[in-house]
């Protein structure tokens, strides 16, 4: 499972579509908070994370918090 995190709908859709056509399962969310919420109850093999997300927490903050949940 690949988690796609991007605040821009079209980029999230394109990324997920390409990955799914390549045979991967994906789940996508629109911000870092939603990613953290998803990861509280789910595990993934890979996170594709947008680094600049407004107005929510940015990619670096999200990454640091992900490491606390899944070191």
C-alpha cells in the first residue's frame, strides 16, 4: 500500500492513477493531518509526501510525526 499525501487534488489523482496502473494499491489524503490520522490505524509500505502544503502542517512536520507513529 502506498499513501499519497498532496494538498492539490489533481496531483494526488494523477499520482494515484499512475501507481494503480503500475499495479500498486494506493490510498490518498489531502493533508498531513489526514495522513497521520490514517497511519494511526493503518500501515503502508511507502509514503509519497508533498513537502509544501498550506495551511496545514508541511511535509517535513508530517514526516517527523510519521516517524513517531511508525519508526
